[in-house]
C-alpha cells in the first residue's frame, strides 16, 4: 500500500513512481511481451482479434505496441505520442478499426495496459495520484483547461480518489533538491518531446526538513519533436512533393503546405491517415505535375512508416549531438533516403526554435527579477538538453560546475510521488 503515486505521462515515455515514505521512492515496473522495464513508451497498438469477439481489439502499449506494429504491417493501428493531442480543440477523436476513441479513451486504455503489465506491482489503495503537466502544452493554440479536463476524466475512470497536478519542472526540481547539502536557488530546465519548461525554486533546510518557495515558471510548447520535424521538413518533405505543383483547370498551383505540416509530425501520421486532408491529397494525385512524389507520400502514410521515420530521424539527431556530420538513412525513400547532414545545417534549421526556448528562459529570469549569477544550481533534464545548440544556451550564462544533468527518465515521476506525500501539497499544485 502507498499513499501517493506520481504519474509522468510524457510525450515520448511514461513513468509511474510510488512514494515509499517521505524520502524514498521506487518506479513501478512493467512486464510485457517486450520484456521488463520501469518506463513505458507512450504508444498504443490495436489489432482485430476474432477470438476476442467481432468488435474486440487486442491492445498493447509501449515497446510491446511497437513490436505488434512491426510484426503485423497493414493490420495494426499504431498511435504514438498521445499527449500531443491533449490540449488540441481540433482533435475530437480518431477511428481505430471503426471504433471511435477520444483523447480520454486513449489515455485510459494506455494506463489500463500499464496496470495489467504491472500485475501485483501496481499500487493499491492509493490515497492520491499526482500527475505532471507542462507549463505550456504542445500545439499551435493549446487549451490547457481542455487538456486537464481530459486528464481528469481518464484518471477518474481509473478510480483514483484524489487527483492533483504539478508542473513537471517543479517535480524535477523537487527530486533534484533531495540531494542538496545546503540552501540553494535552483533552475530546472525540462526538455520533453513536446514542451520545454522552466522552474525556478528556492530550497532551504530547516531542522533537517526540506522547504521550498516557488519563485517562477515559464515554458514553450516545443522541444525535441520540433527538432525532428525540422529534419523531416528539410530532408524528407521535398522528396514527397513539398514545393511541387498541380494543375487545376488552366491554373498551375502549389501543393498545399499543410499536408507537409501534418507529415512532419511523424507521430501524428496515424491520425492523418484517417483524415479528410489525406483523402484530399489522394484526389490531388491525378492533377499533380510530379505524381511520383505524391505517390511516394501516399505510400509512406498508407504503409505506416511513421515509426521507422522516427527511428531514422532520432538516430541522426543523436549522432549530431556528438559529431559534426552524420548520415540520415530512411530506406523507404529509395536513393533519396540516404544523405549526409552537417551539424551546422541542422543548427540552422532549428535556430528559430532554439531562440524561442531561450526566450522562455529569459522570461522566467526577467519576471522574477533573478540575475543568472544568483542561481546556485541549474538542472537540465530530458534528451534534448544534449543537443549542442540547446546546451550552449546554458553554458553561455552559467559556469560548468553549476550545471548538472541526470535522471532524465525518472526525475519527474519520482518528484511527483514525493510531493504527493507532503501535507502542504496545495502549495505545489498547478492552478
């Protein structure tokens, strides 16, 4: 039995942590067809299963979902990065094998699979669940109230009696602060898949008990997924018709760019596949001046190449964090799917995005009137913090001995669980 459960429902990965007492935590472990792990890729796969009934679906989550998707091409519906739809009023539902799933349905199904994978390790009689939320949700015009209503509906269905929401960087800061030996002003920069969040907190120890005063927050709805989108925009989109034209009566027009916006968000391809936009794209094929490019575009979507594309892009981005040049290899594009990429070019593609990430940092420092010199520790968490252009934001402002990393996957969930044990949880809750 545990009083508090921390839920880091991430764009890329999800982690659950249990507070054993006021100072210690452990991750919930999951055993699926893909093995045992203490984190779960935020992904779902659905397959029809006649043995379960005409309308029943075989559902897997995480790595097991990826395996089911790879082993059953064309038969399996795969959804990745579910969180990116949470704050979107445009996303009402998606059809999965003729069944309608709203966001809260998808979140509930995902968490129920995690509960099944956890088996006897799933915490029972939990008094409260503390879920992380970004300072700013991902998307062009995110509706945070809508996202939290959807979260609340899904978590209520799972029977949690007390639900709280804490900003994700606050939870990461709290986790990090457990190891502080003296009072400190801490800046946490949390780089997720869809959002970048900053939290500035003053930590003090009085009679051995950790106390904290929130100083300020800021964030922006972009992070690593946006960098992926830039790679796709420059390396893939031109090969599948971006910039090409079609003939309409006696006019020659550009193929609408919105198709490529959808495609560049590889994790949304499964939803794009069932959209009206995709049907319109297929109608456009007959009028295209370069039909072979649009045919390739359509084939990539219909053959569910979103996850293989993610793997190729992720490998290139990771390599560019330590190399000046790396190969991009995505075989479904044929000869055009093998290109060398210079870090200098990649940094040019993401320059505007990095500028927005830095502006959000400037915002929290300015609105709290906090000079960089008064910050004792800077804690960077999330894989995007290893991108050199991002890391430079901090090395320009702070000495190396003030910058720390670690706990990229677990810090938020464990911080949430620890906060859940506190009597003063109200002061940590995001309003």
